């Protein structure tokens, strides 16, 4: 929820900086006044389309939208869902799905640059075809900015899988 509130606060600052009222912004963004007020309320995450229209309507340059998209994607990641995924991990595929969600929206190339871990290795972890060593996985998890709760859930899932207390990967 903090990420959603932070994104909403940033949208509010952009609108104030633009000098537009919500009604004026509605004309520019082609969304209703009420819709844009809700987008900046912080109660729920607006869609990317609404966010982009809000920003464009406020005069944010198109070349800055990818940066905003990353902020929006970060806000869209629900840490509680990731922790739940990790707590119910039974296979390497489950762990890979949770790790992929945790690292979202970064590309394999970006993760390689961030961590120094080869893309092929990270991809194998995400696909559930290779079990990660604890030190390397800890490095990745810290690098993507995982919360303390997420890091603990990753460690517990890795412990379960490393001890052999997991089922073989489900057939594709």
C-alpha cells in the first residue's frame, strides 16, 4: 500500500506543478474529473493507461514515461502476494514464479547488470530448472529491494527445497 500511496503523492505533485485543476486535467487527459481524482487518491492503483494519460495531460514528456512506468509497476507488485507465494512454495517452479514476481519489472539483462549473476542462471531460477545457492539468491533478493519479510520468506522456501521436502516439478 505504501508504494500506491507514494505513486499517488507523486501524481498529485505533478498535477500541482502543472498548475492544472482536476477539471482542466480531465480535458487534457480525456478521463473524467472523478476518475483522475481517484487515480491520485492513493486508495487503489490506477491502471497504467489512466496513469499515463494523467501524466501526459500534466505535460510530462513522453521520454519520461518509461521511468514512470517502472514506478507504476513497482507499486503494482503486492508484497503480501509474493510472501504468500513463497510460503506455499512446493516446487522449484513455484519458487521461480515467486522470484520472478519479486524481481518484476526488471529484465534479465538489468538483473545481470545489477547483481553480476549471469542472465542464464537467473532465467534458470525463474523457470524452476535450477535451485539457487543461498548466497547468490540472497544477493539477488537484496539487489531487487525485497522487504525483510520477503527475504525471510525466500530463505524459508529455499530451506524447504534444499532439504528435499518438496515435490518434483509439475508436468508441463
